[in-house]
């Protein structure tokens, strides 16, 4: 019985590993657009947290300090969206298995 149990555990571990790799690929292909000031500033990032597009309405360009804050807000919004979706995908891939401290996947 031990052999069968061990083989089953190994198969389950292999399936989890495959599911995690698939989830990581899906995460790489994600995009999210963070917005600030009702969309006056929009930043799009990919699943690797790299900015791929930025759009700024001319109406917010007059105030440098405000514009800097809006850019930060939009970037943080996009990053949170990617992080939330990534966490959900990894949770699904691992079957909600608790990972040891410090093992925050995929990053």
C-alpha cells in the first residue's frame, strides 16, 4: 500500500507542477490597465509587471505634482490587478495548497 500511496503522491505532485507552469505562462500573457482620475491617466502593464502603454489626458498636464501622483496611482492600480489575478491562478493551480513561508509564486 505504501508504494501505491507514494506513486499517487508523485503523480499529484507532477500534476501540480504542470498546472503551475501553465498558470505561469497564462500570467505572462495577462494585461491590466490601471486608471486614475476617472481614466485621465491610464497605464497598461503585462503579467511580468512591465509597462506597455501609457495614456495621459492633456487636461491633467498642467500640474506636475498632481500628474506624478496620478501616474503612481494608475501604476499601482494596474499592478494590483495583475497581482490579484496571478494569485487566483496560482491558488487554482496548487489546489489551494499552502506553500512554505517565502515561497510566493510565481515571483
